[in-house]
C-alpha cells in the first residue's frame, strides 16, 4: 500500500497484500502497518475487482469488515496499481487506498 485516506501509511512497514486469482475469483491475505491479519475474497470482471474483507488491527481485538471496488491500472514499468474505493461496515464514509505491485526481489 502506498497511500490511504483511512490511515497514515508507514513507508517502512506498509500493509502488504498477497493476491490469487482463478477463473475470475480473487482471494488473498494482507498484514502490516495497522493490520495484524486480514483476508479477502471477491471477483474480477475486466479491470474491476469487487472484494469483501475482514481484518484485525493492532488497536482492537474486534474484527473490522467491509467491501471495496478496485480499479486495475497498468503502470509504465509494467507493474499493476490497484485504486481501491472502500467502506468499512457501519461507516458511510468512503475511503480510497492505492496499492502498487512489488516485483520479486523488491522491498
């Protein structure tokens, strides 16, 4: 993750996501920064990914859940960028985060 409107991103230890996809079904996990452990599942249609997620934060033992719509963009160097519009359950405030692919051997 390189930026988020929901929290400050620690550049030394940002949240990292691991994605998998088969036949348009997308799933994975994430951790780092404020997140202890998270999981997501959803579907990709073209350049859009719809996800539902749940995670635990360092600040609370209660799970945080929500949903997102992710727009897939291709960077000039060939890496993938995801622009994610998301909302936490129970919060009507839309948020935006940006994640960029890390190639093996990077960061």
